[in-house]
C-alpha cells in the first residue's frame, strides 16, 4: 500500500509541476520575445527567405545529381542486360553445335531449305553456301557435315520464337567449311526473308571478318562494333566459337537490330531538354537521342577525349575507363550536368546531359516567391504573437485546473494494474508456471498480462517438448553413427599385397550413410572381381538398398563364377570353369542380381553398376557396365574413357540382358572406376567438376605412382574445385594398376 501511494504521489506531483513549469516557461519566453519581434521581424523574414531559397537551390542541385546518377545506372543496366542476353544466347547456340559435331553418330542427316533458292519465311531455319564455296564446286564435300549440323536448326527456331514479331534479328551458324545455317526475324509486315545481292558477291565471306578471326584465335565470344548489315539496319552482333572433334569448326552468333538499344536510351527524364547517348571504348558517340548537334551519332565519329572543350574531354576519358559519376561541365559557355555509367559487357558507357539552368530554375522561382512572402509574414507576425499568447495563457490555466482534480484518479488507475502485474510476474519467475494473471484494464497493460499468460503456457509446453526432442535426437544420432560404422565395415578391407596388380578404393558419403559402394574379391586364385556402384538415392534408404545390392551381386558372382565358394588359393575337387572371354557367366551374374533386386523393389529404387573380372595372369578383363559412368583406362601415358554404358540399370525390371565386354590390360595399364559424385561435385558457383576435369586430373599423374597415390591426387583435384562447398553426392573411386606376372 505504501509503495502504491508513493507512485501515485510521484505521478500527481510530476504532472502538476510539469504543467506549471511549461506555463511559466511559455509565459517568460512570450514576454521576452514580444519586445524583440517588432525590431527583428522584417530582417528575420528576409534572412529566412534568402536562406530557404539558397537551401532549396542547393538541395535541388544535390537531388538532381542523385537522380541523374540513378537514371544513368538504370539505362546502362538496361542496355547491358540486352547485350548480356545476346552473349548468353550466342554461347548456348555454340555449345549446342559443338555437342552435335563432336557426337555425330547420335544424329541423322537433316534437310533444310536452301536460302536464296526457295522462299524462306521469317523465323524459318535455312541453309546457305557462301559464294567462295559455290565457285569452288565443293558443296558436295561439305554437304554431309552441313546436314548433320542442320540438327541445330531447332535451337535457332526456338531462339527466334522467343523474340516478338517485328523485332529484327538473326541467329546463325557460320562454318569454317563455308556454309551458313541461319534463321531471321523480319521487320513487321515482311513475311519472307530477303536475300540481298551482297550475299552472292565473291567478297561475302564471314570467315574474313575481323571478329571471326578474333574468336578463332582466342576461343572467346566477342561483340562486334555497331555496323549496318546487309539487311539495311544498324546492328550489333555477339559471336562465339564452336568445335568439332578436330578443333575450331566455326562460329555461332546473334545479330540484333540496334533499335532496341535506341529505345533504351531515347526517353529523357526532364521534358525534352536532355540528351542521352552511348560512348564506345574509343570515346566516340555511337548512339544518341539527338539526330543532329554536338552529341549526335555520326558516320564519321570523333573522339571526345580529344575534343576542344576541356571539361567534356576529361569526362569522356573517365567514361572510356568504365567509371560512374555525375559531373558539371561547360559547353559553349553554359553549365551542364553530365551523368554517366558503364555498360561492362561491351566496354561502352551511357551518358545523359542536361543544362543546369533547367534543373535549378524552379528553385530560383521559389526564392522570389519566398522573399515576397517574408515581407507579408513580418507585417502580421506581431499581431499573431499577441493573439496567440492570450489564447494560450487562457487554455493553460484551464488545463492546470483540470489536471489538479483528475490527477489522483488517473495515477491510481495507472498504478493498480501495474502492481498486480508485478506480483504475478514475481510468482511466475519463482517457478509457478500455472499462475494466471487476471488484469482487466482494456489497454496495453491487459495485453501485456495476456502475453505473460500465453508465454507461461508456451514455455511450459516448450520445456516438455524440448525434453522429448532432445532424447529423440540423441537416439537418432546414435543410430546414424552406428549405421555409418556398420556400412564402413561392410566395404572390403585392403587385399593382401600381390605382385600382379595394385588396387585401392575409397568411399566418402555425402550424408552420415551413403548409397555408393565398391567391392573386390577373388573368385579363385587367378581371377579378381571388382565392382563400383551407385544407388539412386542418399541417406538411410540408399544405404539399405546398397547392402542388398552388394550382397546379391557378390552371392551371384560366387555362385555363377566359381561354383564353390573357396578361399583364395584353395583347390576344389571338381572346380567350375574359370571365367573366360566367351563364358556367359558374368552376364548371368548381373542378370540374376537384377532379377532378384527387381523382384521385391516396391520403392522403385535402382542401382548403376560397373563390375568386371581380371585374369591376373593374362591381363584379360571382362566387364558389364549397367548404366554406370564410363570408367577410364590409362595406357602408355594416354587416358581414354571406356565406351558409354549400353546396358540398363539394375532393379528397374526383371528379364533384362547384360552383354559382356572385354579388354586386355598390359603391364603398367590402369583402370579408374568412379561414381557421379566425382564428376558432378559442385563449387559455390554451381559449376560441376565434369568428366573433362577428371580426365585432365588423371592424365596429369606420372607413371610409377601407386593406386592409392593416384586416387589421393584425383580427390585433391575434386576438393580444390569444390573449394569447401558441401558435397551433394557420395564420392567413390577405385583404382586398379595391372603389373603382370
């Protein structure tokens, strides 16, 4: 009770004293200010108008710079996005043609209409032979390749269909052998492609263009300068190289009407007084919203870095270096703002120029208006202060009287629920989570009490759930740890040292347990069976399926391959025939494993398997590749991929056939088996390791290294590419170096 009364008194006296202090301060300031108002009113009004107008002009200047900078960056970004789209599309077209020409056996010849000989509709792919090829009579020699390359026509059609009608552009392939595959998007109102006389001139040869020679030499995609094409419109092209099995084979490109960039830069932000333009890396205006004048694009452009106006020349030099800024320059004795930002994909720079007077004129008009209003304000200021002082004094007196009578009720109503809330919270903090606060004030204090009640309920529930969750998590972590140790124990241990070969394998799961596995064991004294496999999932389901697949495959191998399961070196009374190149036992082993996996595979899982048997005496290696990654074989310092798997994966369906393939290893040759966790390891940029990098890493290993050392080096290359990124799949490798007898 004493505490409540103490708070109530404090609130009452605080409210009363605050009111009296405010009243006294206001009256003192009013009386003192009243004598100074008349003397300083006019002077203060003029100073206020002058300061406000100067401030307005300064703010206008700063805001204009920020706005121009944002506009320049936005328009530069828009142009750069259009340019970037060209580069990305050109690289994708080149990648498609490279895939076709390096794997021709997968494609059938395809006929395309011949440009210039039959009507070609807009967006329709066609084939064209350059005049030099026609005159040499070599069309028949290149026609088979051109018909295979014509399979890329679907890509050209897809790209051209992504552009709106009337958007003039061309997607094309220009071959090193003298033929062109193209699809053109014509201007609005033109249904058919127009073939110009220039195309039949002996001088028309894309291979002689400087940019063709540049990408041939550098192997990188490039942008051309703005030029007027044979179609008659100014354009810019992005071209990229493509390759066949012998190396550089031509270029893919997209030629785009520059009118789209005109639309990006032609809209001004302040009336029609600004000039938007694009400067190339040579300091020349190549695009402009002006048709004539200093910054208009010209057939004979000049380098503004050397122009007579010093301020413009300095900023032009900054633009060619790819800088961004908003600067004030002088042209013809007049001040201008110049805002510019880089277009990085092509080394250009976007600029916008506007006269400074246009920007600050509204601020100057405001200055005149403010000065006139300041005179009027000074005249009425004295009367306003007197009237306002009297009204305020009367109002404050009434408020102080009312404050005195209602302060106790207000303070009591305010303090009582706080004390009740404090007592309840103290009991809750003592551990009584069943305590409920009963506060009914209809305001934030009641809301706070309800929140405390809700908090205690949630805290109580949370404590109970936390105990259950903690116990469950500990159980799961323990089981996963045990499962990981069990899985590691299932994989075979290192074989005793043999003089005929050197073998090493490793498996690193992406999660606690994985779906990859490797296996190796002797069928008899001279025949070693090796296996690498990848289950179609990760985690515990894949690990269980992996155990089943490994067990079944080994059981079938020992059953079909050696008759009796004998220890290495033991002699059977009637041994079964050892595997030979003509014996079908390996095919039967894989087929039987597949049938047993598919028989009870309700979850629809499958496993890719590469398994084979090495005759350690002769070096003969028979194998089956059931949907697995093609292994690599190293012979005499040269690394090659074995043929891509032709057999299906295991576990999909019963009754499948798995043909046996063979090769003979010579002393010093090496087999490298792996799962796709190696080639598909990704870094933070989502770039995969790829088979090409694996090939390079294996090729870089010198002869004489052990299988374990080679696998460690390959694993190091994969880790360097991933650069610490979390693995997305299990990584399994097996290396077998054949030494011979």
